C-alpha cells in the first residue's frame, strides 16, 4: 500500500483511502459503487422525502410473466424481405420498376428497380412459419418465437430510430430501456450489475454509449459495459502479491473505518446503505469472475453456441455469457453488433450472409439452452434492429454491388419467452414489404407490451423532471399487444 505521509490511520478520508490503496476496486465494482454512492448521497439537511433510488429488488404490482430480458440488437437494419417476411411479388417482379410511391433515405444512390430476394424461404416447425435459408438455426426454434412483421418507427435515420426502439423517443439523451427496467424493478442479485451491455470487438454501434445511457435517471441505472475481449473487465483481481490475507486485512480495516464513521453520524441513516454498497465490492469481484468464466461450461455447450468455430466464436461467447448472467440474477442484458453491421446499402449478396453466419448459430444455441435450463419461460428474448430495408435496388452498379436502402415503415423482429407466444407471426407489410399495413406495432406498443409482461404499469416507468413527469411511453398512444401473449 502507498504510504501516506504525516497522517495517523484515522486522519484521512475513506474516499482518499480507497483511491490511494493498491487494492483499489475493479472498474466494474468501482463504477457500480460510485454510481450507487452518487445516487444515494444526501444533502446535509434531511430532504422532505427520503431518497428512494436503489437497486434493491422491487415487487411489481402484478405477478410478472418475465423477470429478465436479453436483447439481441442487430444494429443497422436487417433486411426483413430477405430473412423473415417472404414476398413472392418481389421474386415475380425482380428487375422491374416499382409501381408505387417509395421513400428513400439516400436519393443519390436510389433506383426504382425491384430486388427480389436471392434466398429461398420455406416453412419450419409445427407452426410452418416461413424463414429464410440464411437463418437455419433460428428456423429450428421458430415454434418458440413470435415473428412481428409489422414493426414501425417512421424515421429513416439510424440514430433516431435506434433511440425510438431503445429509449421510447427519437430524441437523444433519454434513459434506455434497460435503465427504465432496472429503475422500476431493481436487481435480483447484489453481486452483479442489474443491467449489462455487451459490445462488439469491432466497435460500438451507432450512437455509442447512448445506447445504454441512464439519461436523466440517476447514474446507478446506467448499463455496465462488459468488454468483448478478455479480460472482459480490466483489473478485476488484485495483483497476485496482494491477494489472500493481505486483501482480507485491508477489507477488514476498511469495514472498521466505515462502521466508525457511521457510528459518529447516527443521524445520517443513508450511510448504512452506502456502507453496505461498499461492502459488496469483494462479492462483486468474485461473482463477476465466476459468471464470465465460460471454461466452466461443457464442450457440448460450447458447440451449441458455435464457440468451436471461428465465424461464430465471438458472438457465441457473448450469447453464452448473457445466459450465465441472467441465470445469476442480472435483470437486463443487451448484445450489440458493430457499427452498421446490418446496414447493407451495397454488397448485400455477400454482407447479409456473413452477418447471419456470425449470429444465427449462437442465437439458436441461446434459445435451446435457455429452454432446456427452464429459463425461457421467465426470460424475454428479443431479436431485431432499428429498421429494415426497402424492396428496391440501391447502388445499381452490378449484381455484386447492389444493396437496399433504409425502411422504418414496415420491418420485422422477433420475440420469445417471458410470456410471449411461440410459433406465431403477427402483422403484415404490403405485398412489396415496404409499409406495415396490418396490426401495426409501433415502438411504443412494443415497450408497453414488455412493461406489461414484467408486471409493471407504464406509470411506474416515469420520473419527474423539470416540473413534468416523463416516462418510457411518455404520452404516446401505446397499446399492449395482447394478441401475441401466451
């Protein structure tokens, strides 16, 4: 430990001691504790109402169907007409002019030439849902999912549509979905973060850290990032020469300081909660090391997730860690693909199959694993991006260069587990896959449905700010999509 000159053991502050110590907390534990500390800190004079922000588990007003959620966010906009929403009309009219009005994002590279899907669809499972040949592993679990073919946000920019899907409005700076859920429900574990974001090794998605921001909620509701490469949490353990008895002595000494400080401030009841948070640090370090150690899993489990294959190894590891986190009480886990990974303005004939090869087997494995472990009935699984693609060619410069432009007026995603029906399609786009025309599901309908399955009412995902109450739904005409619930 670094020596502090001219100070008795009881003369320096507890914060100074933490910062100066060679045993300083890992980034995961320290970030979580500092967030908790900031959120719980009270002014010198007691407030009229005591602060209520914490990650203590809260009971929803109704029995929930789901207690956790894994969101597989395919940033960039997977092409619904090539994956989940077959359109024979596009195949029949391939190469002909599109007969209706169409809204482009990139007018300069646009064309009106219809692009039929190059990939075959066929029915799968007892439900007979048609799925593209690009998603063979998701097709095998189709009887456990509901495909929503009528998603809509109506804003053709990535950033705005991401915010709509992930925070309820197209504006930046609002709390993310995971932040709202942990704000309303707290954590089921006191050893791991309630909300985890898992990023891609090749970069952050569009809008970066805003994807897991707490917005204007207290900072303890922000998502904790787990790195895409080992070590997934830097400096998680103390140096080898400082482990064991030395660290135990340090923690015991810190506990003595904390208790002495609390005893001298008996009128500050919030100190007990803050001290309890600091005492969680060692447990979090141990729990995080164990939860992230996938070497404890069997070889068969590694194969199930595709960890034994180069193309699927990275995403498979993250999917497996997501299962391990939820299994240990983490409330919300979101996995991101890299910036614009599904944004196929050009080269879609090679880029879309590559994106599917990376993710399809790990996702199919995750679904099988959740089900066989009994976790799927209480865990919502979401797959989808912020938009889909248009039915016409973009970048008409040769067959190997063609792509599809943005489409937020009608696109597909799927949901499973946690109270959703399996083996179901819902909603429809027009014959070209451009506009949602039947049972339209807006982003706020999706959020209202999630809130309902978690046993919550929309007004529980709300907080007063600048003289008005703001919420995830925030006055939008949201409906719970009861038709897709079990």
